[in-house]
C-alpha cells in the first residue's frame, strides 16, 4: 500500500440489519502507521473527512 492509493473499506452490518450484497466505502490512503491506515473519504456535498482502519479492513 502506498499513500494516494484508492481503496475500499468494508462496512460491517448493524445488529438486525438486512444483508443485501457487500457494503463498502471508497477512499484514498493519506497516512500509513504501524497499527492502522488513515483514509480520506469524500461526501456527496464534496466535503472530506478522515477515518482510521486496520489493514485487515482495507480492500485494495
């Protein structure tokens, strides 16, 4: 993984929620740390936000 790579993040289902296909968000890697990866997402209103995920939750 490199900074700037587009990735998908698996979103887990909530308790009692119907499961219909896979759920994921698409974002760009901003930072790589020893325990997690910092990913930047963009909303429909063209605003950006960042979230941290473990390597196992990230799909290339």
